[in-house]
C-alpha cells in the first residue's frame, strides 16, 4: 500500500508553511503596539518601570538595556548620571536622563520633541492612556498628570505634561521617580 503524499508536496515544505502560519497568527503584536508606533519606540518595553528598567538598577545595568552609548555620563560625587539623545522617527526625537545616586536608579526624565502640537497631543494621549491603564486614573497638578503607585520597585510617581503650547511646537515631558515615605 502506498502512503499518500501531503497536499502541499514535500513534508518539509508543509512543516515550514505550517510554522510560518502559526507564528504569524499566534505571535501577535507587542503589548505596546495599540498605543502607536512612536509610543512603542519611546517606551521600548512593557516590563519594568520605563524602557525595561527598574529602580535600584545600576548605571551599568541601564547601559546594557540602552543599545546606544550615552551622550553624557557623569559619576562624580556618588551621583551617576546617564544622558541619551535618541530618535523615534524622522519627526520625533527624545532625551533620556537616568539619575542614579549611589549607583542606584532613582529617577528618569524624558523630554519628547515632536514636529507639531497635534502630533504631540496624539503621543501625549497614548502615554496618558497607557499610564491610566497601568496605574489607574491620574490626578492633576497644574499642567501635569500624576500617577502614584506601589510597584515591585517600591513607591513611584509618574508625571506627564504636554508642554507644546509653551514651546510652540510638540513637546512632552515625562518624569518617573521613586517616592520617599515622607513625600507621598
């Protein structure tokens, strides 16, 4: 009795076709994709506090996560500081400042520069929606939306503002920092 041939020809070809379809259908997109490409590029990862980092990481750990070399680096007086200038796309750039007193990450400051105010409003709304989903509704203080949360890294604050009207172009400021017990 003869064994029937697979419908697609050779067994190896069938296996490759099946695996390709399986990966395409089941891998899906990044959990950050629904917030938009610019957001996804800047946020980089949905793990950790921001961009895959966690508080109390060393500056060496941060450099391992960031693929580019820092533009500025300072380790004087026990305060390690890493500064990056990066591009999300042709119309969006951003800076990252990692502050690591005693070589332990304590805060991250990000300024995002966009082509215009409407583009900034879209990216701002993506960040706001993401943090609302992750930490609950925000409070406001002046132009800043503020989230407070207790995470595996301890108590944190996330502060987000669209400063575009002041700068007359797209500009968003984001600060993520640890909170002392007496600060709340």
